[in-house]
């Protein structure tokens, strides 16, 4: 089996921090008390496997439409243990998938419908949190994508033209000069930025725990500490018994590979984060990040960041993107190499943070289909359904997927059930060691491309990145 990373922490990486423990988001509010495990065989109208945001939103909208439904959710750990409680907190309208793949079956108008639905979903999540009393530190100040090299600046303008070609309105994406960007956030080496208003900052653990409370109060039964080993027509088999239901929904996203026979369906892509101590006044003044804008960049090995409600910077990236054999992390612990790389990126973008300690690092997995395009599906004959493959854009997409799955379960013909991601079929990932080699090679090539573009001041995207895209079908 290929080795993963060096075991020793580089000497210049801060050592006084927590690694794992699920995520900083839980550290800040405390891990939830676990619900009981499944007590034995049960029956339900709908059985949902996975108590992340996809499963919880599905249950929420099912109960809103048909309160008498008996809904059981099965969870191996606790509700929100996975990516739902570990992500970067981007409530973004970014479309999770390949638009050309969607357009091939539903045309450009179908894609436009999906893009509009994603923008609406951002506001829907905010509206639900307000109506249900979920305090998740949500502030809708938009998203900034920053370009830090000539090649990145070129891609930024390509993105702007691409969005306009797909029907974006002028106010949906606004190009910013370096001076205009500096008025919002001072990022070292930035040449310009792209702003979109369709994004809100979220504290992910507060959102998912709040939603779990709301669906439980509505009469949904959540069993935790219950491992589902197999999903079949009409039942979910667990280590504590069998739940029988005419509808069984797989909502595991990055943990799909844990089920028998589904190791190659969606690849569990690893993503990691680090977070600083609260910024002192001098660092805050130098960075100037006064709002709650989310921050990304135009690199191939991209980063994502937020300024938290308590004035910390949380920054993430891919690190070691994939573990051999579709393995996942243990309680959020990430590699020393990744902590070092993300810390260096933090210091490079924000030199004022060099004197601010990193206090926590963690990781999680997201589900990646072979064609990098999300899917919502329910077979009306077998009653088996699924949603996922959000490729890292799941915080908003889970809401739209949950609403869509609910309509499919209730057999309602709606605008949502006609969206182009419904009922898609994609091929499986290659067997090992091919998929490990492919994913590792992809990110090695992306890192090489980013270095070359920066060091050589290339005016356009490196050919190395184009090769990586062709190899992986990204």
C-alpha cells in the first residue's frame, strides 16, 4: 500500500494545537450528547441512512409536507459527525457539477433552472434557521475569489465570462481591482478579485445540530451509534437490527464507500482545515477583514476561508486528498504535512497571522462521483434513493437535495424533480491502485502547475493543469 505522508511535524509549524476531535466547530460549542442506538428491528415509512445535512433536510421537508410519516434516521456516530459539521462554512450558490453534463440531457435552460434553484436555496436555509430559532452565526456578506498571479487573474476573468454565458446577471459576479479588493480584505500578492453576493458565512456544527433538534421535535426518530452495513430493497441492515421501510434513502456522501459493495461509487475526497486564535487588534487592522465575506482563490489546488464570529481565520484546502482503498479519517485527525502546508498558506496570504498561533486542525471527507457531478435519485420501483456527490459544495446543495428527495418520495411532480441532476447515472471509479494513483497524480500536477504559474509569472493556465484535467475528467 502506498505511504501517505511524513510522520514528523516540520520544525517551524506551531505545535500547541488540537488535531482532530471532529472539528473546531464542535470544540467551540461542545460535542453533543449521543442519542440511543437502534434497540432492535423496527418499521418505518421512510428510512434515512446518514444523519448529516442531506438526511436531516430530507426529513425536515418530508415532515413539513406530510407530518404523519414515520421517519427513522440511522447514524453510525452522531448527527452532524461528518462533513456537515466540519466544512468551511460556505453557504454558497456554487453549482456542484459539470454544467455541460447537465446540459447534455436537459439543455441550457435546465442548467439555468438548477443555478437559480441554488441561489434560492441560500436564502431558504437562512429563512429556515430564522423561523426555527437556529443560531448558526449566519451572515450573508458574499464571496470573494482572489487572484494572486497573472494566470489566476486570467482564470478569474474566464470565470466571469463563463458565468455570463450561462446567464448570470451583472450583479451576480463583479470583478474587483486590487484597490477595490483591499478595501474589503488585504491579501498579500493579490492582483484582483471576483465578488458574488450569493454566499453566507455559517458555523456548520451549530447549523447541523440545530436542524437535528428541529426534525427530532417534529417527530423524526434518530438512532445514533448504529452502523448500517447493507442497504437493500425495503430494508437497512445494521449491527443492532433491521429497519424495514418501503423507502430507504442513502445519504452518506463521503462515507458511501463504507457500505458493502459501494466502495467505488463515490470517492471520499479528503479536505482539511486550520484555525487561528482570535486575531489581535494589530493583525485585524493589517488584514482589514471587517465583514463576513467568504474567501477563496483561483489556484488549481484552491483554498477556502472564513472570518469567524469570534474574529479567527479558518482556512482549508485539500492537503492529502485521498487515502488508499477509500479509507476515511479517524475522528478528524489530519496529517502533520497538511497542517504545515495550510499554515504556510495562511502566513503567505496574511503575513500578519505569523504571530497568531494555529489552535486547531481537522479534516473530513466529501463525496466525488467519477464525472464530478452531483446526483439526486429515487427508484420508484425499489424505493431506493440517494443524494450526494457535491464535490465540496454541499452546505447549500444538501438543502436543495433534501427538498428534491422529499418531493420524489412523495411522488410530487415539481420544478425540483425536473431539475437536470435528478436520476443521473454515472460510471464507477476505477479499482485500486488506479484510483489512488489517479487522484494523487492529479493533485501533484495541480500543485506543480500553481508553482510554475507563480514562479514563472505565466500569463495563462499552465499546460500541466490542463493535462491533469484531461486525466481525471474533472
